[in-house]
C-alpha cells in the first residue's frame, strides 16, 4: 500500500508497561502444590478413558471428561525422546548446549518435558533409557516447574 503524498508518517517509540499473571489452573495447582510441599509428582486419571495426565489436568484432552481422581506417579520413568539446544529462547548462543528430555513417568500415560542433567552429548543418551526426577531441596521450592531441576539418567 502506498502512502499518499500529502500525509506525513509519524512514529512514536516507547514502551507500554504490562504485567500479567498466568494461573496454573485447577490441575496445575494440584501438581505444583504437591511438588512444592511434598516433593511428589501428582497427576489426574480419566475414569472414562484411563489416561493419566502428569502434570495434573482438570479435563481430559481426549474425551473431555472432568478429571477428579488424583494419582501420585513415580519419580522414575522412561526417556521417550531428547534433543540438544545450542541457543536460549532469545536465540543467543549458549556457552554449552543444553539437553532436553521427553519422559514418560512410571504410572503416567502422558509425557513431560524438562532438562536432562549431566549430559553433554547425544552419544551419552539413548531413547528408552531409565531416568529419574531431580528435585530442588524443599526450602528452595516455590511451586513452579523449576522446582524440578530436571531428569538424570538412572
Ligand atoms: Zn478421557
């Protein structure tokens, strides 16, 4: 689109102060509270289709049933997939690549993504490997996904 010749183009530059608050929702609250207070991994089970969601959800993503049954799952699981990233989320190159793991915890039917700790190259990892959750000490937990430091190879 062409700008008409008799119209000046003005640009104002500046920032808009915005603050937002994202709630974890009903399912997230169950998960993060158990994680912070008891160091447990809690999901919800769908009575209709038997899915066990970890982290917990309020509704089944497959059959839309309300999920009211809480299930504590194991801190151990199986590595379903992994990748390495050499960049942070702002596209800045990292000093060292980070490993990310997709893990199905024992007792869950869904997978969870988090860091894979103490691994520096793909040769050290194989799909199907057993992994274990590493939690922050209780005094340092805040009720966030970062209360989990990551997974480590078992
Ligand atoms: Zn379901």
